[in-house]
């Protein structure tokens, strides 16, 4: 699945006027349907948003959050137009305000600003997909023992933060099916109902969701992401270059003891 991108170059109002298509549809709030805001409509956000908006069994409503000056690119605009109202674009603040779940899929360095631009996230499910890789993929760019997800939680008081969709590539989020079975999607957080919701969202994409514990486990999941990148693109990080069609999968068997 091709990634959706949001690029600068005009205002949201211009997007409304110019295309008449960028801001369409409405958030339905139907039972069983989640209202999801995607902040950062690039490779990860674009892929997740498209898949949730078109999920067979639970067609969620997805709003891609735009910054002032952003306009949806042609691919995203085309997807929105063809989504039958399941997806639309809106300013970040409006997208987040109307959402039950707010997904942050922004470059790590832009994430604090992105969270702060989303207004109050208190009570909302916040899904943190970011990876705080240090330059050169030498480690994680967070204070010792911390994690991006815990930082996101500190910037969004009262939000029910779940770390998820960070331990594999966007291409695997587009299709998590492997000959051995579905890829595993590890998630962690401190709010049980938020984790149940994220579990469901991962399962709808075809992952085997696994609860990895409290939000403090995010530091482990972010290190797993570093391992995934090292294995996938060894050329830049000194690991084995296995390519992007790899994923972590939890192997289990009946006890042989
Ligand atoms: N790529 C992967 O396979 C993968 C997998 C798992 C996790 N991740 C993590 O997920 C995050 C996103 O990765 P990506 O590959 O999707 O990056 P990407 O393709 O560069 O997408 C990031 C998007 O965020 C937008 N953005 C930046 N600041 C923003 C703000 N303040 N408000 C709203 N949107 C903003 C960018 O717009 P502009 O380009 O116009 O600035 C871009 O559209 C990163 O933290 C990454 O480490 C990536």
C-alpha cells in the first residue's frame, strides 16, 4: 500500500476551496465504530488510517490531522474521495477534538509539538507509534530508562496512552500476513480499556496483538523497533540486511516439561 503524505503548500481552507474534496464526510459515532484521528499522515499514519477506514468488519471513521499550511497530497486526497465518508482531513485540533482515539505517527523530533497542537487529550486513547531513534540509529534519543511513550504521556495529561504499531514497518502494517501466521503486534499501556481498544484495532489489521505490560515497557518496544530496523536495513545500522518483509512473531507451544 502506498503511503499517504501530507505536504505543506496551502491552507486547509485552500484545500477545501481548491479541491472541494479534502474535507468531506462526517464522524459517525456509530456503535462499534471508532472515531480515529491520525496526526502524521506519512508512511505509518497513512497506512494505518487507510486500513482502519476500510476495515471489513469495523469501518472506523478516520480524520487525518493537518497543520496550518498543509494540504493532503494527491494520493491521500484520492483515498479520501473514494472512502465514502469514512475518511476526511481536518486541522489537527479539530481532528483530535472529535476523536476517541488519537494516533501520533510523527517523526520523533516533531512529536512534542504535534501533541501540544492537538489540544486537551484528557480521557482519550492516545496511540504512540513513534520511535525516538538517535542519529545514525545508534540508540534511543530519550533520557536513560525513559521512552517516547512516557514522554508523550507527560505532554498529554490525562490521556490514556498506549504504545503500539512501532515494532514493525509500515509495509507490514499494510499486510501482516506471513506463511507462519500473522505478525505479532506488541502494545503496552497503563489503562486496561484503552489497551483493549488497541488490541482490537491491531487484530482488525490482521496482527496477533500481545499485551506487553505497563507503559514503562515502551522502552523495550522502542528498542525492539531499533532491532527491527537494524535487521531490515543493516546497511545503515550495522545489523543484518534482511529487507523490510520481516516481522516479530511470538512462537508458542504446549509445555513440554
Ligand atoms: N516508517 C516505518 O516503517 C515506521 C514503523 C514504525 C514506527 N515508525 C515511527 O512512526 C513515526 C512516523 O514514521 P513515518 O515513516 O510514517 O514518517 P513520515 O513518512 O515522515 O510521516 C510523518 C508525517 O508526520 C507529519 N508531521 C510532522 N510534524 C507534524 C505535526 N506537528 N502535525 C501533524 N503532522 C506532522 C509529516 O509531514 P511533513 O513530511 O510535511 O513534515 C509526515 O506526513 C516515526 O516516529 C517513526 O519512527 C515508522
